[in-house]
C-alpha cells in the first residue's frame, strides 16, 4: 500500500486583497514554523498570487496554488488566466472544477478534464473537485454523481499524470454551511472514489492518488476526518482565512 503524504490546502476564494495577503502569508508561515508532516498549499485569488509568491520565497514549506485557470494557452479570452501565467508566479497547484465554478460558471466535467490536462502539461498539479448537492444526496444519487464526476473530470490521464493529480471530495451541502460530513460519511465516499480510480486507472494509481476532504473543515474536526483511511488531506475554505485556525487545522489534521 502506497504511503500518501497528507495535503492540506487553503482555498481563499474571493477573499483577501494583495495588501492583506502581504500580512496573512507571513503570519501563516510564522505560526506553522518548519513543517514537513503534510504538504501545505495556499490558494489566494489571482490578484494576490504575486504578493503571496514573494512572501513565501523560494524555499518555503508552503506551496502556492491558484483557484482556476483557462484551458487555452493564450489569446483573446478577456478576463481569463492561463497555465503559463500561473507557472510564471511559481504556482504548483491549481484547483479545478470547484463546485462554485460548476454551479455559478457552468463548468462541466468535460471542461474540467480539458483544463486538468492543460494544467498537467504545464507542470501544474490539478486539485480536481467533485461532490454531490444536498438534493442529489437526498434523492439517492450521491454515488452516481460522484462516480460520473470522477470519471468525467479525470478521463484520459496518463500513468505519469496521475502522480501529479489530487482529488478533492467536497459535498456541496457541507461547503460554507458549518455542516461537515461525519468522518464515516466522508470515508464512505472517499472509498468510493478510490474504487472508481481503481476501475479507470488500476490499483497502483488508486493506491497512490491523494483524496482531500472539503466542506466546513475546522480545527476541531480535522483530526478525526483526516485519520480516516482514505482521507488524505483537506481543502479548507473559510477557516483558511485566519492564520491561527488554518495552522491549527494543519497541525491537528497531521496528528496520528
Ligand atoms: P469551507 O469551503 O471550508 O468554507 O466549507 C471549502 C471549499 O469550498 O473548498
């Protein structure tokens, strides 16, 4: 069985100006200190990436990620950002197919898959998000939705690609609502995603790909969630905007 290093990422969403990032990033670094028990990623908005990148410096224990990108290399796409632009600011990760992108900006599995392949070619590691809505869960469709989003968003990755892919399971009903999936509920879906990875890419891939949980992760639920056998990290929204709570999640979530 592959040893999967935990990965804890902060998704700032549309919060924090570049000026605010200038103080928040060093605060996180200072509170975290030297840390190698988990991989830590922060994903500020595009406008704060440069500041965050400079604040992190070149040998940081914290990696930088973006929250979205466009699939084209360059050109007439007003308001969009390319993979090369993100790499130029030393981004290593990019969140793709977050439920807010799917819900408010009409992103489909096919588009998420296209973006993920472009990201991988550009040496950016996609964090591919999947997750069901409350209506889908209550309508008995959770499995169908999660399996088809996983298959659709991750179609056609090469063996090598899979080394650089992270999946985030984020039940839409748990995002920003304070309603966390119970560790057992989350584990059940993570196991389902891992089984699906086995079907589409083989057991070796299923064993090594990291699957994060996201949705109202807080300092006091991080440890129990991240100790589930198939939960390999967290994608944290609201609680990543405060250095103390983000670092508490990282530390608690990395404890055995
Ligand atoms: P939340 O968001 O932690 O605020 O629930 C998680 C996410 O959407 O990534």
